[in-house]
C-alpha cells in the first residue's frame, strides 16, 4: 500500500475510534470517573481527533511530495497518538498514575510529526 493511502486509512480508523471512545466517555464513563479523570480521558480523545485529521494532511503531502520525511510524519503521528492518547485512556480508566510519565513521550512524537510535516511542505520543490 502506498504511504498516502496507508496514512489516509490510518486517519479514518483513528477518527472512527476517537468518535467511539468519545461517545463511550460521554455516556459510559460519566458516572464512573471523577470529573478530573473524565477530563483526562476527554483530552486523549481530543488529541486523537486532531491527529486523525493530521494523518489526512500527511496523506496529501505524501501524494504531492513523496519523501521519507512524509512517511516519518505519518508514523510519528500514529505512534504519538497511541502513546499519548492511549496512556491517557488507561490512566483515566485505571488510575495507574505512573502512565502520566509516559504521556510526554507521545507528545514528543506528535511534535516531531508536526515538524516533519512542516519540513516536507517547506523543503520539497
């Protein structure tokens, strides 16, 4: 599968999961979690939605300016979303506090993905 199709498909799957998890949080967890932990869960959903859309931007950039940096941007967004949002989901639902130390690693991946995407757009001719 070409990188543009891969990252577009990953964006669609991630968007689907974000909507499902958001609905689960709003309807299934509201009575089970403290307001603080519900906000943590919602932060994970919000960042997952943002980066599902970012994967579509990567797919577009990869089709227009094929490069290793475009591929890196896509994988960094995928890994960053799994680590960042995933750690927040588990933290909120299980109370496992040490996962708060893992979350910034996902955030760094997301930042690196944005940098890579910017590099693709600016550096490619």
